C-alpha cells in the first residue's frame, strides 16, 4: 500500500534490490553487535558471565574486570587494580605494584632522604614569617612497617595515613630528637606530602607544651599535620595531591576544618591555637574558636590549662586571663570505664570516657573524680582491651548492646 491506501506493485528488479538492501542492514547490525562486546581491562578477554566494575585509584576511572582477575590476581597497592600475571612487581615487604605504577614510585633510600631534606627546607621558606621546622630528625627509609616500628613510648608516636610513614621522639643522654621512617614505593608527590606531614609532628613535639599536647585530641594533631601537607602541595601547584589529602578519611574531617580555618583566619592563628588554644579540637561550625587562646602571660602558663577536666568547655574573651574553673561535680565524671564508640576501618579507633584511642595509645581519662592512665591494647568491632597503667590490670570493655 502507498500512503494513500492504493496498492503498489513492484517490478522484479526493484524487489530484488530491496531484498539485498535489507540483508545488508541486517548484516551491519550483526557486525555492530559483535564489535560491541566488552573486554576485561586486565586480561583483555571478552567479558561473559559475572564481572566487576573497579575504580583505578590513581586515575579515578572505572574499569570492567572479569571475575577471575578480580578474585584470583594480586592487587596493586597504589591503584588497587588486579595485576596481570607477569606484569607484577613485588616489593620486599610483600606489596605488589602494577607495571605502570612501578615506573612512577621512589624506591631508592638515598632519594627518599634527600627528598625529605628538600621538603624541610621548602617548608621553612614557605612559613619563614611564622616558624621553622625542626632539624633534629633522623630520617630512614623502610620497605616494611613492622609492629615494632609502630610502638612508641607513652603513645607519643604518630603514623601518617595508611602507614606511609611514622615519627617518634627519642630521649638519650639529655638530648631529644626524632626518629622518622618513610615507606619506599610512594609516588614522588605523595612522598613529599608524607614528609611534610611527619615533619609537622616534629614541629608539634618541639613547639606545643606537653600539657597542651596531651590535651589535644589525636584527630586534631593529625588534621593539623595534614593541613601543613595540603598547604605545601598548594605551594607546589599539585591539585591532585591536594584532593587526595582532603578525601582521606584518616583525620575524620579535621583536615578540612583546619584548611577552612586557615583560609578564614590565616596560618599564624593556626600556629597560635596549636600552642595555646583552650579547646581539644576545632569544629567547622565554630571556626571562631581559633581565637580562644591563653594569653602570653607568665603568671598563667598554658600548662595549667590541661589540669582542667577534659570534658569542660572553655570560652574566654580575647586578651583576658581565664578565670579559674571549678571541676564539675563528681556526678558528671564517669564512675567506671565505658566504651562509648568504635570507629572500625583501616585504622580502628575507640572512644573511652570521652577520649579517642588508637591501638597502643596511652592517655588519661576522667574516672570517679580522678585521672586514670590507660593503654589501648587492642580494638575489635565491639570490644576494646585496655590496661590500667597504675596496676597493670587488663580489662575488656564492650559497647552497650553487644
């Protein structure tokens, strides 16, 4: 039928050519479907059956990976992708690198040491108007972060995100210095940021009074150190590394708070608050807390602040001497050790009587009108093993409802 409803008769040749054209259209569609087959980004074989979408952590791209590669092959510790057999590079500590990422990491210990020296000099130039970073730091490179490396006296050691490095103070013959170790196998930019992070821990150790240091929450110090790394990367124009720092959940958001406070109040205010601030942490909704610092007055040294109960909230007008704060009534101080929360993940932490603990941390907590020093021995999804430092007794604390 034509559009007007009349019958149309085709000649033999016309019908023949239309049939050929229809066959070509079907053949082209069949070929297109064949060409549309997806392939595994690791082994290159056609995908059939179950497969996975995996994100390359170095490029941010989502890749399709067959079930066999996703479950049977080792993963690159940098990009997180499975590594095709024969393309893997294994480091002495058991970590694997894919061939692509292996070409862009620092493995030579001497290069790591010279990089750290360069980072310290760069930090001193960057913050020359406000402070300097310690030189009494002994730097080494390591292929493996052993358990002994991560132990530190009195919980004063610090490890950077994902155990990329660590630093701790050492006291010998009346001299204080810092022992720092950095992981081999990091990309150059991540190595530089990690150096800045660990040197910032040394700055805290040299410039923040011990009582104030003990008063700071662990996430606060880590957030400060990551902020220094962020500003250092900003000075080098490294936007990718800046995004990595802000996306890392290690500081539980404190790095974002410090970056916001620095943008609003300036780095000098950050340094002042770290040394003489009255609160144990910063809050994104109350960045003005950065101005609440103890005055530079010998009659009221900052060390006295940490003798106040941890749970107290301090607010003082700028340039005034804080009034003595009476301790809260005994009813407000816990009468027993309580596990209030567990943050479970790559680096678990626990909240005990209002204090945040990582494994091997030693801190004092308020207990029945006094302060008790405890050590966090182990952290589980719903339980924590602690040791009382006064008696050596080991106890298991359990979350309510578990």
